[in-house]
C-alpha cells in the first residue's frame, strides 16, 4: 500500500498562528496588578458569551433527526470519551522520563475533550464521506462534552494530582451549560439575526478564545509556571501527540470496518472520532483550573489541534482522490472489480 504523499504546502491554521501571537503578547506584556482581575473577568464573560452563541446556533430539530444513526454516533462518542481517555491514562507511564507531570496533566485533559465541529465536517466533506452524519456526530460530541468533560476531569485529573474539585465542575455547569441552554431557549427569536451576521459572530468566537488564552498564559507568566517547560520536553510532547493521533486514526478505521459501516460512514467516524476541540477546550480549562495553571493545561491542546489539521488534511485529500478515481472507472468491468478490491480508506498509520 503506497504511502499518501504530503502536499507541497502543509496547512498551517491561521488561527493557530494568531494564538501563538497572543501567547507571545501574554509572555511579553502580561496583565499585572489592577489590570489582572479586569482581564480575568472579561475572559469569564467571553466564555459565557461563547457558549451562549453555541446554543443559539444549534438547530434542535436537526440534532433530533440526526440521532437516527445511533450506531455511528455511539461509535464516535465511545472513541472520544472512552478510548481517548484510556490512552491518556496510559501516557502516565511516560512521566517523568518523557513528560513532566504538568505537561501530562494537560495531555490527559486533552483526551477528555469533545470532538471539533467545523473541521470534522469539512474534512468529511472533502473526503466524500457522510457529511450529514458528521454534522450530527460532531454536534452530539460537543453537547455531551459540556457535561462529560468536567465529570471526567473531576474523576481522572483529581486522582492524577490535577486538583479538579466538585466546585470546579459546578462552576463549569454555571459558566458553560447555563449560557448554552439560554441560547437554545432564545434561538427561535435570534436565529435569523445570527444567520445574517455569521462573519461578525465568527470574530466574536475567535476573539473570546484569544482573550482566554491571553489571560491564561499571562497568569502563568506572573505565577512563574513557565520556568518548568524546556525544549526537550516540548519536543517529547509533540512526539507523544503524533503517536496518540496515529493510534486513534488506526483504531477508528479498524472499528468502522469491523462493525460493517459503509465507506462514507467510516470516513465520518475517522474524522469525528480523532478530533479534539480547541474552541471548547480553552474555555473549559479556564473554568476548571486555577488561572496560573491554565496555560500549561491548554498547551498540549494547541499543539494537537495543529497536528490533527495537518494529518487529516493529507488523509482527506488522499481519500478524495481515491473516490474520484473510482468514479472515473465506474461502470466498466475493470472498474467494478477494482472497486470491490480497493480498500475504502488508507491505513491512517501510513500518513
């Protein structure tokens, strides 16, 4: 089986570049003194606004209709909130040889997060998978994550020294779930306005995350936590995350085949099951963890976000090319035979 070729230009997410710029500003000019509580309060308000908009955008009717494909969605949820956390716990064996305890906490938190929505849908569409199923599956993952991620964090991070308390979980419900429900309740009145201002609201989304990142990393600078991070530790973290993603991609491919899903459904499972949400993870971390610790907790997530985009972009293009070549020869005896023999997806471990 030939390895997929890397594109000439690997996709570097512009938002990640902006995040890194925000981190640089926070390191050089952190909020100190009287400005610190102002920035922290603004970040809390931004998180509430972010989840209010999430709730206002979600179509309840579409989510209910999409629940019919329960086997597919159940598979994605099992990977997202089952397999990923188990792999995260297994990474405890890498402490302290490869990962510091603080970086491991961030890595474990990463494995507890829900899937992304936009990139899961986009890559499924590019690869000619079941886009409708990806929309519903990624949405369900985000919904479950609002409740499951804080509960898993309280159960797993507390036993690993992460210090997530019951109060932090209740705070997450207050700051994330209540605004989300408010957005759902008001959706019927504000949905048309939201549809007309998607660009502006997209800027609000990203601006909120940037504000939280600035507050978190700035607090870490003031608290002196960044002295614990070294370049070898950072390189080891990247290596561990690459292996983690490869294992999950291979597992979702194998499970999809084993359970007899169609090619289109398997593509949706691979892309929805292998993602972790930066948009949800950063706000959740700001609620669950002390201010000075948030920066180190979200650093593994920021790195994993870029890695998953690069790897999945290669896979999506490869599978799209395979689907295109199958369509070209469809209808011919050779084409039919090739379609029967050809694997539905390339083994992700070859990416």
